């Protein structure tokens, strides 16, 4: 039987199917994009891009969603004054793409109400991008754009962002006039409340601020992360846990600049100083923000020591480095304080080139001169999992053929064989307690690319700049790859088959007792221990000694000593001293830290002090030893030294206590208790989990206020006040 279908019906059916297909595909694409976006997948932007490309999709909406997926968030990349930092970031390419998409979107004319909503959202995002990237000129231009149109919502958004600009520029009255303009209107949104709260905050109206943010968090908490180009406007937690401890009358002032030019809208974070850099979680509420001239002043803070950091969008840090300081903290007194963050262009490496292969043993690193640089260092980036560029990475300094690591010229020559005895990444797998293979194999393994970094320092050892920008991608910087592949034994080590590796290399030594590779690897494995209870120091010293006699290189045993605890050093004191004695014959010997640990282990504290005096770096241990011997003025000089990495021990409180103790030295039982505490710090370091109890037991037996001041600062410096 034949079925007859009318032509018109067929055409209609095909049309309906085609239309369904055309409409369904974009909808499905949008659903997939949203699903991926909710899970933080970077692939979401690809689907938003596809959605925006369909002819049937609303252009303004699709472009906004695509741009939003590219920007990701306005969470800041946080950086401490010392240069330490981290955080999420949007690539400069994605930020520029998003900006261009939004600019093109705003050139269109929205027709439907839904389009108008996304038009306003696009406009607001463009203003946020200007703030996030520190582009004050762009912000003013687009504020003018919004104020010149006839759309009330667009004018409102432009005015509120102009109010924000007035606020950061310290023009409080002008900012308040913007708020007054919209106080009794229905135009107000979350931006109005945030601006009102921020103005009140810097006016010292803290209760009003808390109330505003409590209400915002209850009703609009999702939007708090997208206000005025920042993710740091959820201040509820900050008020509860931070601000009450910070409030005072001291103002921290300063600037943030890039090659002498101001960096606007940079957020300033403060943290009461403790021993580490523990705060600055992403989204930390700022205590100040730079104006159009790159200047800032914080809220009123109490006197004391502070960690100070800044929040910058990561997209503008791919060509910059922070000129960092050895000063860990900033101290505020009744006059306040001052600090300056200076970004510099990264220096250029001329050699090696990107992806350079090394067939021999030597390679040269050369770079462009940096103005006012006193010296340079060269580092190699080492990964915990070197063949996968995975896990933890660190930068290790490279010594040249003469054993130097500080270079006054703009080039240096290195031999990879010198780095076989420099174990790196001595970390273990937290679950299996396995020794990291990199610690055994050393660096410049064949087949592994090692990114090369050059650092420029001034005469006070402050970093001026480096070749690695603050936001960096290791595959985009010069590196060295040694040609070749791992040996059978090295593969066993790399895959953490340490028992098999021991057997493999012990068999080699049976046939050839002078095989340097076998001696080197066995010394490391035995000396460190591949897991708890498997260390064999006796065998490590035996093999390491033979290696040193053959090669004339004592670094292998020096590094074995470096990882030993005090009890192990004391137990093996004769062998350790022999190693150190031989090492000191090298005119470039600078391992004063290792040598002092030996003297401390054998309880020759005066000799330990003499050793540390020879070192160019002032350490906590030297300060404690000087206090122990009653040399309070030398301890005071130590903490004022440029070479001391500033800690709570360098506070005015400790300086005053030391001067007072010098004038009126303590004695009797109190002095003995204090010195016993210092010896525990010097000898064992006092494990963290015991610190609080040791401190409490000590301080309750002390009545001397100056000794108590020092004890209190040590307590805070060691984080013993923190519960984890």
C-alpha cells in the first residue's frame, strides 16, 4: 500500500523539525555551559562562546554570559610585602577578550526588557573590569558614557560607580551626594548599599557598617562577590573575627606603583603579625584602597606589628614583579606608619632560549643588566614530580664553576654535575611517608625541563626584580632540558621503589666499590630514610665518606648532616665533626648554620654563637644565644640589623625589654628558668604542639616584666596562640 503525503504537509513537517533543531541546540548548549560553570570548569567558556555564535540566540544575553565566563571572578591575587602571595586569576587574554565583547555589546540597542537587563549587566561588568585592572581612565570614560544616555538604570549605575571613584579618592562629601541623590528612589541595588557601608566604614561608623553588611549577607550574599571590581565585600566575617582586634588611631599610609606610575584600586590588607603569613585568604576585606594616584591610607589601626598585603587582579601581573623587602612586618606607633609597594618590569634572559636542549655538561645563563642591582642569583625551578611538572615546586639557587651563587656580572656558567649532590624537594608523600625521589636524584635529570630564573638584588638584599613575573607559566619561560634518559637504577628511585633501588646499587658496589653514582644514591637513601624507621646513618656515613674521598666533594655528607636532628648529630658527633672539618677547608665554605647546629648538639653554646657571628645572616638562634649569655645589647643590635628577617622579635617592645635588661640584668631562679626556656628553643626548637604548654609553664614562674615581654613575642611569633 502506498502512502500519499501532500507536499505542503511535508514542507511544514521539515520546517517544524528544522526549527526545533535550531532552537533546541542553543538551549542545550546553554544548559551544558551553565552546568560546567556551576562546577567551576574552565570548559564552560567554550560552550558560552558556542552559544553566542548561534544566529538565533539573543545577542546581548549570549555575549554577556560569554564575557562573564571569561572573567570568572574578581577575586584578588594577594601579595605580601615580602613578595609571597597567591590566588585565582584571569588571564590577560581572557580579560581583554571579555572587555572587547562587552564594548561591542554596548554598541547595540536593546529592544526587549530581558535584553535591557543584560545590557545593564554588561555595562556594570565593564566598569568592574576597569576597576579590577586598575584602569582609572577607562573607568571615567565609561562612567561618562552611562551618564550621557537616557536610560535611568544606566545613569544610576554610572552615578554609583562615580560615587565609588569619589570614595577611593578621599572625596567623601562628593560620594555622599551621590547616595543622597538616590536615597528615596527605587533605583537602588546592592551597589548602593555597599558604597554606603564603605563610606561609613572610613568615617568610623562601625555599627552602621555591620548592620548594612549583615542585611546584605542575608539577602544578597551571592552578589557581594561582584561589587566594584572586587570579591572582598563580604565583611561580616571580617568584623566578627578581625576588625575588633585591629581598631585604633594609627594610620598606615603608602603607595602602589608600577615603574613609577600609579596603580589605582589596589586593595590593602592588614593582619596582626604572627610568626607566619597565615591570613590573607582569598576575598579578605581590605583596610585601604589606592586612589587614582596610587596612594592609600588605611582605617585607624591599633599600634603594633602587622603583616601587610595587597590585592591585585592577576591579569595585570603577567609582566610584573614586586620589588620585595626582607622586612617581614610593618610596625605602627602613635604616628602611624608608611609602606610602599613597587612593581617593576621583569628582567630579560638572553640565554638559554625557550625549550633549549643541553647535550654536554655545561650551560651559560646571560641576562640584561638591571639598574641599581648589586648582584644577581640564578635559580632552577624544581618540581616534586619532575616529569609531569606536577605538585610542589621550588626555586633552588645554582652555584657556578667557582662555587659562587652571587653574580655581579650579567652571565654565569654552570656544570650540571655539580648539582647531583644538591638534593632538593626533601618532602615525603603524606600518606605513605615515602621519600620524594627528587631529594635523592638531585636536579638536572635527563629528559626533564628545568625553568631558569634570574633574580636581581640591591645592596641591602632586597629583591629589585626577576625574570619570572608574579603571575607566570613555566612553559613560557626559558629552561634547560638535559638530553638522555634515566638509568635503570634511577628509574627505580623515581618510581619510589627504594628497596629494589638499594639492592640494585649495593650489587653495583659489590662489583665496583668506587662507582660514584651508586655511592651518591645509597648515601642519600640511607641518610634520609625512605620511610619512618628506615634511616641508616651509619651506612650513609660509610658510603658518603668513600664518595668524598673519591670525588673530593663533601657536599653530599654536608647535606646528610643538614637533615639530621640534634639527637642524631650528638650520637654521631665524631663523624659529623670530621665532615664539617673537611668541608671548612673549602675557601667558599658558608655552611655556618650546619656548623652551629653541631656545636649546639654537643652543648658548646659559646662556640655556636661564635660560628653564627661569622654568618652574614642574623638568625633567631643567634639572638637567643646572645640573650642566653646575657649580652642583651648585642641581641638588640641583631634585631636592628639589615640582615635580620624582621619578625616579632624586632618589635619596639622587644627592643625596649632588651635595653631594660641590659641596665638591670635579671638573676636568681628567674634567670635560670628563662635560660632553660631559651636552651629548649635553641636545641630542640620546641615542637609546635608542645609550645603553648612550655610557654605557660615558663611564664607563670616569671615576674620580670621585660622577660615576659620577650616570652610573649616568642609565643606569638611561633603561632602557639593558634589552634589548628
